[in-house]
C-alpha cells in the first residue's frame, strides 16, 4: 500500500467500519475509494458484497478478484513508488514549497499550514515535493479536521485520549509500535496514523450516539424478526451441476459419509469446498433469494432437498439459526439507521464547511469529494 495518489470520494466511505477500514479508505489505496457501488458475486456460495477483496469461483477454479488502485504509482517528495508490475512511474510535478508557517486553507475558522501537511507526510523540511502528493495529503488532512470539528460541535463528541488511541493500536496492531504500524499499514508517518485513529474513534462515538433503540417501535422490530431481516444463519453447502448429482450426494451423506468430506471432494464451489462446505455465519440477505429462503426454512442439522439457483444445485445444511429478541432487534435496527444518519453527517460536514483556499494554485474546495480539485473540475452544486 502507498499514500493515496488520488483523492477518494467521501461518498465511498462506510462509517460502519469496525473501524480501521474507514481511515484506510481515506488514506491508502483501497477499492472502497472507487465508490462505484459495484457488487462482487461469489458463485459457489451465492453471496454478494462490497469487500475490497473477494474470492470468486468459476467452474472448477478459484479466482481472487481485487478491485482498486493497487497498481497505481505515486510520488512522495520526488521519489516514485511503483505499485505493481509493468506500471509506468507517474510524472513528478514539483513545485516550490510554501513557507512552513504559511496558511494554506482556513476551514470554519481553523487554519492548516504547510508544516501540518509535511508532518502528516513525514517530509519535514522538504524543499520540493510532488504537487499531487502534497495536494492530496492536504485534502485528506482537511477531511480529518472537518470531521473532528463537526463531531465535537454537532454531537458533543470528545477527542479520544492517548490511552484509548493506544488501546486501538494494540487491538488492531498487537505488539507493533506506531512507527511499525505506519510502515506495515501503508501510512506515510506516525502522525498520519494518529490522525486516522482519532477520526475513526470519533466517528465510532458519533454513530454510538445516533443508535437509539428507543426510536424503533416494537411493531417495526417484530416485522424485522418475522421476515428474517435480522436473522443470522450458520450454514454449509455442496454445489453441483445437476439435480441428479445433488441427490447422489445426499444419498452418500445419509448413508454415513461425512458432509465435509463429500463437499471437499465434489463441490464446484472450491472456496467453501476447501472448508468442507462451510459458509460461516451471516444474514441470509447476502445470498441469492432461492438460497436465502432455504436457509430460513431448513430444519436445523438436516439436509435440504436440492435447491436450484443460477449457479447449479445446492445441498444445504443449516447448523444454527439465531433470531434476535425484541430488544436486540430494536438495537440492531437503530444501529442500521445510525449508519445512514452518520453518512448524512459526513455529507453535511463537507457541504456546509466554510473553506477559504489561500494558495489558489492548490485548487478549489469541492464538497462532493471532500477535498481540493482543479477549479475547473469542481462539482456543480445541486439546484
């Protein structure tokens, strides 16, 4: 991973991050930065998702599909960094470094100076630097500072103390110093790690404040329970091409053969097949409809009849199916609503910011991406 060469759209940020992925989406090359709403389909397990990396099974083979800019080049302080084989280094566009104390932008009355950006980049004292690197670092620092300010002002969220920051580091990067984290996670400096963690924890607190179960009615919670919206199923499956093969597999298992062994031998979903057909535990909404309906109605611990989807025929065994009680359902629904509200919080934070760019050669503020872009590329405000 490298320092992000292209400013990500803030609309791609998922606030429900648990919680480091948010800051990585802001800071380093991740697929989430593309924000194209694409869906990855895993043929064997019929799941859809938006993870940075997903394993797609096609026929009898397994292919790892990674979206994002992992092969993109960037330049820090004039030194090209290559992200993948066969790529061409980007053109370096150096520019004269503004004075360290020169104020570059003012946001809601708060100044950001050259030295703040250089500290985040870990380039203290640099005389020249690639312009795009500098502008992107400034833009991402602006995002951080705006979010921190809005979280404090709008939701009365305090900035986390050092103990909490250290706890976050230990939980996510055990036995690593902050400098080691910067290196291993692709951050340009320890200061960037600290900024990222502060924003992450403050957004966690914003969402926690927004998640109010008392705002969810008993009727809505019960409806969600009844339709399986909040149900978690732990299932295994075997995928084959024909119904005859599926029935043969059922006969083998009912005749005493081990489900996992049969799955490993014959399942065309080689991803789950390597794990004995185990799909883990998830909400059925992650599966295609036919598969999802079967997991909700299956008798626990027993094999289903062959279930046909566009990928073939499945034998499914549900080992656990957990439904929340009424209070748990209200909490989960409140958290889902909080995720939506926290996305609106980010939108309002950038749209309502008063930003004055003092050095116009750096570009103009564009709320649609939460950063600086060439003045000619600013997204028009909606009418």
